[in-house]
């Protein structure tokens, strides 16, 4: 990927999400994520974490304010531009997101096929390489129902990091996941940041990111009063 160097990668500028559409508190959200940043956001409510990632992706209507990605206001873009920008975002989500009757190796590359012009063979090869990095023996070809919960977490990471995204919105896969996933997950975050990607890591339990403490740019809490900066002790 070509690193973005023209200001904040993601900017929430007093963005007030629609409560009816998101369930998020209708208060101003403000945050800037620069290239290479890693922001940890504590969100005890899993649904709110998912909706916050949607907010960053331009998927939540706003009552006021703005959300900009790579300098562009989501609300001012047409379908073609929206597709192109969302192809630069990688997500791990706790929302059910695997089509039941689509083999996992195809489901992994669907987002990149939809949002980019990369050929499927190249995407599948990249996905296979990532699968090995995340502890899989190769790229699974079964339907999702045939995979264990641990392997579904691994393939969720493969999908998120595929295509060298500029922004990673990661609903924590480590809590309750296989212990050996931690080292490959943290290595992938570091490699992405070294390329200039920004990371928002949404966690329920602050213990999960302590191993990466020295690499964290800032910490936040998502609560009933909105998004609040938390001092790192």
C-alpha cells in the first residue's frame, strides 16, 4: 500500500451518531488517528464496539459533525468512492459475518473483490500466506460451520489484514481466543503500522493489550458519556 501522509488518517470531528440508527450515545465523538497510530478503545458493550467501528467506516448516520477518512468526508462521497475507500479498511468484527453457504476461502476475499480490482488468484495467494502466519495449516476451503471457534478467529484476522489496509478496526480477537494467536496478531499490527496503517483496537478487557503497552499511542473508553480519553498509568 502507499502510505497516506496528508494529515489524520481518520478524524471524528464532533461527530454525533444517530441514536436510533446505532444505539451509541448521541454526544459529540472526537478522535484523530494518524498513520502508524494504535488507539486502544475500551468498550464493555460488544454491540457498541461494533457500531463504533461502523461509525468510523461511514456506516452510521450523523446528527451533526463529521467523520473523515483519508481527508474525505464519508457523507460527501458517491458509491464508487465509498467502495474504493472501504476497500482500504480491514475489520475484525464480533457481528456474525460469514455467509453460511460460501466456502471460507472465498468469503475471506469477498470484500477485496468487491472494493478493489485485484485478481482473485492474487488475493487467494495472499490470504493463504496470511493464514499460515495466523497459525492455520493453509487456507480453509470448508463452509464456516465446519470450522472451530478458534479457527474462525484466525480467519477473521486473515480477512482483516488482507490487502494491506490503511485502517484496521479490530474488535479484540484475543480474549477467549487461542493463546498462540496473540504473538501473530501483535506482529501483524506492528507490521501494518510500520507501513503507515492506523489501528483502532476495541477491547472489553484492558488486560489483553498490556503485552503491547509500549506500542499503544493512546487509550480511550467508550461509555454512556461518549468517547473519553483515558490517561495511561
